């Protein structure tokens, strides 16, 4: 009887730890929140930024290879925007842990505050 309880107990403990780990993550990655959580910041720094840096480097290589065709097709700006500029902005300019919507919201708030200071002073 003791042997039958061990796998059941191990399964219950495993699911408990698994779901307990998901609870804070659900809040950390809430796109409706105005500020990123600490788990989102850590995940962004450890996983997302290196992947985005690699994406920027690969995009730069692809842009260089496809540049003659982009010149012929007269779409260099669109090609550079999608292959190099967008990943570079996401890598180097986006706030740590922010989703693109959160980043845009924070940028708008900063611009509003800056405009209010300039108008007041």
C-alpha cells in the first residue's frame, strides 16, 4: 500500500509546485498592467534580449544580402525597417520587461510630462 501512495504523492506535489509557479507569472505578464513585474523583467533580460539581439544580427545579414534586390524594387526603407530597425528597437530601446503596448504607454506618459513641464516653465 505504501508503494502505491508514493507516485500519487509525488504527482500531487509536482502539480502543486507547477501551478504555484504559474500564479505569479500570470500577473507578471499581464499586458493590461501599466508596469512590468519582476518576473517579466528577469525573463526579458535572460531570454528575450539575447534572442532579439540574435534576431537583429540575422536581420542585418539578411538586409545586406537582399540590399541589391531592395534597391531594384525601391523598397530599401521597408526592408530595413522590418529586418533591422524593428528588432534593434525592441532589443535596445524597449524598457526591460515591457510589452510593446506597455512601452508605448510609458513613452506617451513621459512625453506628456515633458510637454507639461515645458508649458509650465
